[in-house]
C-alpha cells in the first residue's frame, strides 16, 4: 500500500514538473522562432491571423521535439528535491532500494515514449504539412520551392521518351529526345548538349537531329533549336518533402519511390528510422538523469538542471554525427538512426549499476 502511494506521488511530481518545463521551453522556442522569421512575415505583409495559424500548425512538431528535454529536466528536478529533502535517505532506511524508488520514473518514461511515437505518427505529419503549406503559399507566395536535383532521368510519354543526364532547375545538361510512330518505330531523335527553359519554351543548344525520311535517316546539326514539347521544368521535378510531413510508413514508401526514380534516398531512409528511434530516448534520459543527479555532491538544483541540458545537447550532437554517417553511406540507415540510443543506453545502464 505504501509503495502504491509512493508510486502515485512520484508520477504526479514528475508529470507536474514536466508540464512546467515543457511550457517554459515551448514559450522560449516560439519566441526564438518568431524573431527568426519576423523579417519574412514583414516582407510578405501577412496578417496576424496568418502568423498565428503558422505557429498553431507548427506547435505539435515543437511539442514532440521538446518532450525528451522536459522529461529529463522533470526527473532531475524531482530526484534532486528528494535528495535535498533527505527523502531518499528516509525511504532507503525503510528498506526500499533505489531501483524500487525510481521504478515509477521508468514506467512513466515508457508511457511517454509510446505517446510521443503515436503523436509523431498521427498529429505531427498533418500539422507540419499544413504549416509548410501556409509558409509556401502565404509567406513565400510560391516563390521558393524545394526540388531534387535529378540525374539520369527517363521520362516517358505516349509517343516519346526523353533521357536527361542532369536537370538543375531550368537547365538540362545533355539530353536526348526520342519521338516514335505507330508500332514503336523511331521517327526522330534530337540530341542536345544543353537545353534551357526561358519561361515559355525550351531552347536547345548544340543540337544533333536524326529524322526519318522514307527508309533513311537524315542527320543535321543546328546551333540552336526551339523544342516543341509540352513539358515544363516542373514536369521533370519532384518537390522535396520534409520528414516531419510524413509518418514512418509514408517516409519509407517515399524513399523507395524516389530511389526508383534515380534519387539518392539514403537521407530519407535514415530519417525514417530516426522517427522510430527518437521517441525511445525518453526511457534513456531517465536512465542517465537519475544517476547523474545522485552523483552530484551538492544539492544545487540549478546545477542539476544545467547538467540535464548538457546531456540533451550531447545526445543531439551524437545523433547528428551518426545521422551524417548514415546519409554519407558509411553506416546502414537503421544502425545510424539507433546508434545514439544504443550508446546512451549502455552509458545509462553503466551509471545505474554504479549508484552508491
């Protein structure tokens, strides 16, 4: 009975401090982000309602990113206060081990991890997509769109096939256009060293044309040629979507699709596995936060909070390093996404085992 009361008390305290820490961090994040984007808002002359709508849709993403930090700080504050008020000594003198005392923290962190994962998979993708839509349409006015740089493009129409070696915005570098008759007989072949889009049509330079005349093909060279094709640069380009705009399965399918189309999909595969790894950092921060707080010789709560912030920055640094290794192809995507968790999990277990 006593242990049940203790468990409820500890979970209540951790949850209370977590809400306070989360509210403070959320406010700081919003203020910093607002001042970073205020020039864009002023330049676009958007209304107050648009600004509120933008940050309203961005809020779920901010909440999901701050959950591990606020949980770690709440655990550190709760454990630090118990240590300063000699509550740990009283409980241990009653024959209760430290592992049993802090068991509610691990149970709460597990629930938080599950909530974080479900929240990131359901609410965050939709809200992030709406946030990006507000930013592109109402702030950027559609001027700035993100596209892949594509190589080795094969584009097929009803009676034609295009091959483009490299496409950068409105410029094709080395392209071949095949036009067919019925029965898939080659009617015309146009090869160009460079093709530019002038806003209304394609202009090919250094052109080699092979056209069928009866049973023969006639070859001729032209310095410049206007191409009569209906496609625009957007026909060959796929907009870039941010990982937070998709859930895990959408991101996996998106990575597979762009890989089949000739893109480098490693970044998206790594981010897909990061989506599964990141929520479980909530369990690991508890493993590290409790022994780190208890090992401090002083009962200085601000010092313990500073230690928690340092732990969060260290985790983000290690995760970004392993993520970069995965994107560059040095590590497999799954391993690069989970390596930071594995490293801090082993560190947390080691620290827990050496608590005095």
